[in-house]
C-alpha cells in the first residue's frame, strides 16, 4: 500500500469521525437550549408561587439529579429570563439553539438591542468565536466598527469543525452532564450521604481512626476493615 494513499484513507476516516462527533454534540446542544427554554417557560408560568419558588425548584432538582450542575438557582433564573427574552420571537429561538448556553447568557446580558445581538450571533456562527472572543468583540464594539446593517438571514450556517465555537460545544459541561445522567443517580446520592455521615462520625471519635477514600475502607489503629 502506497503510504500517501493510506494516509488519505486514514485522514478521510478521521474527518468523518470528527464531523459526526460535532453533529452529535451540536444536536445535543440544541436540545439542551430548548430544554432550558421550556424550563424557563414553566418557571415563568408558575411564578405566582412567590419569591422562593425557584429556590425550592433548585433544591428538588438537586435531590433528583445530584450529579447535574446546570440547575442551580442562578441558572434557573437565567432560564426564566431566557424564555421571557425570546418567547415572542420564533426566529431567535431557532438561532439561539445553535449557540452554547454560555454564549446565549453573554449575549443576553451584554447586548440589549436584539438586532445588534442577532448580528453578533451570526458572527459567532460564521467566525466560530469562543465565549471569551465574543465578550472581547462586544466590549470593543465590533458592530459599530465593522457594520451597522444586518445583512444576514440564513439559518443554514455550518459550524467549522476546528473553530473555537465548535470546540466550545464539544466541551460544554452542561451538555455532558445531561448525557451522562444514569438510572442509578438516587443510589449514588444515598451512597454519598452515607459516606459523608460515616466520615463525620469517625472524625468525632478522634485519634486512632481515619477515613480513606470512598470505597468503604476504614482504618483503625493502622488496621484496615
């Protein structure tokens, strides 16, 4: 086999794998953003429960999904604000779903004019900006420096696989948290609470006892049990 031909075949396979990975993660990201939008809708529709409603929801979600990090009080409030921001604009809902959650929060907080925000959204997709680059471009007022006419109306933009935005989606922690949820999360939560209680008891007993790791290993006077 000619080495060059082999390398071309190998590169083709690797490219196909990378493209599929990005497609899967991009689809997962869209589903996550839509989930957050729908949670925000539910929170808004039930806001009559009072000021502590979101706090109680956060506690309930923490009990049910102890390993997930995307449902803090702060993030739930972002979801509610996110829904209220876009509930009357289906075009924006399609567009924001193509960006990672962190990008959406940055845009919602830092760009109040929706037409200018849309311009930055398309720039993120076209140029593959990471969130830090997006913040820099907003802070340095790229919109006014570059153009004031919104020319873009195409939702079929394809992410460049090696762009910073593509990498951001591939590394999005909230997406991975959601994907890695398993059926035994309640068992794991119970295990963690039992271990925490056991550790505290051993610490109260004082010298001669130690707690080693998470795998039910207890040391008393240098003997393992």
